[in-house]
């Protein structure tokens, strides 16, 4: 079986076993066992909901440490467009790019600029009529993970193009090899990421056989490194190339704006995305041409590793997109952007490979569920009574994990004791 | 155990829960390890039938029986019955009220889609008595 890789992990020391996260996880991937949360890796889609909801900040995304840039002679930063919206002191894209250079990079390459080429190729794909409609964007890896985990019948609707991030990396490397004396491992390419899902993609890219990025730094980590160097006035160099059409990818709805589509749905927030995917599976949206689905509220500006309030960041990015220096045209780059490796359906979590055994287990789940209180309180560490029944049959839990059941038992036991003492008198 | 049987009661009063039974069936099929494309066919067919029971027939009962070979669905209601099956099966034919159309139903595509997504479909209906729709989706991929 294929390895399942995700970047969201638990800091066991910080986890109090409070069960706040288990109900928010859209794929019911979290359980609390022995007072600590555990992520079932086959189910985790890297959406970061649990990072947002944990009151003790015990859920985190694995990103790289900034020091790693010192292992490379020529270091290139790839900022995601949503990064531009993080700073109240910066009104120009140019000043953020300059600050990145001052923070230690030798060059920057805007992911927004690469996105303009993705927009062009996406338009061509839509026009070819080869894809099943509604076409679903593939820019948010958490959504692609969700589809391959829970809605695999919709994989044929997903745009089979590599992400702007990976295209930016490939372009940046080529340009660096042309204009500098550095080659191969001397050049380090670092993505500045709003989320865990994209951090995972820097290591295991969707649609590419191997990674093209050397490290991922979070918005949070880079924020502190960039802020001291921000200066809107002093940026004479011409670093920024992206235009309106690229920068607006930061917000939900930006992709469809740059695609100039009319018949579309732009949906943000993982729970809303689930709702829309269900409608598509039920054939209810066959008259819609395109669905831009992003796991985070507002789009990548609302990423779990973002610093700024996502509504503030959205407005800021919109303004910056309007004054962006580039003309928004697709850059020239000779490369086939179609996925070289297809996205695999994640193995469905059936109860047993033998269907008859699975049927017996399913009947057992129903039987146990009938006995449970149906309060869905989560105190047992499973997200619902139904999930507990399933966990019991899978061998991960016991019926006495249910606090209500346990109380009933104690009460029964206490009564028996009392009855016993009555008899003695 | 050589088949798995499950029954769903469809509430005719409440639009907001319409679709819940097909969502539950989907979970059942997933935990039994049925192929995703087959699951989709069976759940879309059942979803359309379920919605019809709510909109046109005041609810009813759905029985599903699953074997490794097929998914067998029986949808029974005590609604008004369908006067002309051939007409009802025509794409675009609908008697849905304006109220229902405002909710996004009533395109007249439900029954045609049920036929499209299933390998067998049979409708037995009697005016004033009710409608029973039997559907089979084969689980082999061929
Ligand atoms: N269970 C039923 N009982 C009575 N009449 C029904 C039943 N199911 C369908 N019909 C009749 O058949 C017609 C066509 O059904 P169909 O599902 O194709 O379209 P619809 O329900 O009107 O619209 P849509 O399914 O596209 O939302 C209905 O408008 C209704 O008159
Ligand atoms: S990242 Fe998302 S899918 Fe993974 S455990 Fe957290 S909430 Fe669940
Ligand atoms: S919407 Fe953007 S930030 Fe959020 S998970 Fe998807 S790609 Fe990451
Ligand atoms: Mg219908």
C-alpha cells in the first residue's frame, strides 16, 4: 500500500486530551486515547482544522527550520500570494519581496507569477472539453486529499495540472541555473506556506514523481523574519513580476476571476466544501462549469499558519492585486504541466476485505450503537456514538469507554450492594 | 451472513433531512468495501428516489439488501401513484409545484437518472394506493 503522508502532528506534551478537536475534524480522523489525541493517518487530509481549534496549541504543522537555508549557496524564496496580506506595515508587494532578500534569501520567485501560466493552461483544458463537469480546481491539496479519501468518484473532475507552487519552483531553478554559476544542490528553493497541506506537497507533490522544493517555512515563522525589514519607500529594484490575475489567487474566488468564468461556484471552508462535493456526487451541480474549492475560510489567506486575520488579509491582498506591477499575462515557459503521476484513490477504510466478515461487523456496529446513549458527547474519545461503536468493532475501544455506560454500571453495582446490605438487616 | 439488510424510514414532512438515507447507505457501502464508482451509482439512484418520496409521496420506507454481487433497493410509498409511467420517465417531465422548484428540485431528471444509474429498475404503481420502485445495481465493474 502507498504511504500516506501528512504534516499535521501532535505535541503530546501540550495535549490535555480535552476532545475539542475530535468533533471538528471533517474526516473524523482524530481519537483521544489514554488522554492524548491520535490522528488516524489514513483519514487525515491535512486541512488544519484541528490546529485552529486546539486551545492548547498542541496540534501543529511540520515545517522546516529556517537555518536550513545555510546549506545552500543560492537561496530562493517562493512566497505564496496570501503571504502579501500578512503585514499591516506593507502596502506594496515589492517591499515584502525586498524584505525577504534582506532576511537572507538571494532571490525571490512569486508563486502568483507562476499561477498566471496555470490559469492559461487551465483555460485551455476547460476549452478542450476533456474533463468531467463540474471541473474542480486542484490548487488546494487539502481538497484534493479530501476527494481522494471520501469522494474518489470525483477524481476525474479534478484539474490534472501541477500546482503554481511546484511550477514556480521548477521555473525558479531553471532561471537560477541560467543566470548564476550555481547548479543542482547548490541552489535551495524554499516555499513560504500558509498551511500544512502545502507543506506536505513540498515533499510529496501532487502529480509529480518527486519533490522539486527543498524546504517549507510557515507564514508565522517568516513573519518575524520579514517585519523588521519592511520599508514601502525604499524598493528601487524590480523584483515583483506578478499581476492582478496571479495575486488574486490568494483569496477564494480569485482563481475564477482570473479564469474569467461566469458559470462557477467558489466555495471556502472545509465543511462547506464537503457539502458542495456531496451535491456534485449526487449529480446536482451538473449544470455548473467550474468549482473553486478551498479548505480555508477566505482561501489561502485563511490558512492555518497565517498570522493576520483572514478578512483583513483578504482586503489587503485585493488592494495589492490591483496595484500589482505585472500585466497578469502568462509567463513563457515550455513545459507540459499535466500531472505526470495520477492521484491515487486512498484505500477506503472498509471493515474487512472479506465482504461477509464486513457485513457481520457492520451488524455488530448497529447492535452496539443501539445500546449507546446517542448523545455524541465525545467523552469516550471518539467523535460520535456511532464512531465509538465502529471503533469497538475495529478493536480500538471498549464499551466501558462510554462514560454514561460506565456510570450506569456503577449505579447498578451500588444498588446491588445496597440490596445486599438490606438483606443483612 | 450472506447479505446485509437495512431499512430506512423516509419522513415526508421534512425537506431538510431528505437525502439522509442515501448518505447513510453510502457509509454502509463504503464500510463493506464496495467500489467507489458503484457506490456513486447506487447512492445517486437512491437519493433521487428518496427525494421523490418526500416531494411527491409523503415519505415511505426504503429497504436495501447488499450482497457481494448486487445492491438491491426497494422504495415503497403510500403516495398518489404515478398515472403515466412512460410520461414520468421522460426527461424534463415534472409535476413539482413552484414551491418545490424554488428549492432546486423539479427538473424532471430524477426518474431518468435512476434508470441511467441502475442495472435494473421496475416501477409498480397504483393510483391512490402508492408506488414501489425496485432497483438493482450490480457490484461487478464490467
Ligand atoms: N414516488 C412517486 N409518487 C408519485 N409520483 C411520483 C413519484 N416519483 C415521481 N413521481 C412523478 O414523476 C414525475 C417525474 O419524476 P422525476 O423524479 O423524474 O422528476 P421531479 O421529481 O419532478 O424533478 P427532479 O427529480 O428533477 O427534481 C414527478 O414530477 C412526479 O409527478
Ligand atoms: S488536519 Fe484536518 S483531517 Fe487531519 S486530523 Fe486535523 S482536522 Fe482532521
Ligand atoms: S485553502 Fe490554501 S491555505 Fe487552506 S489548506 Fe488549501 S491550499 Fe492550504
Ligand atoms: Mg425527482
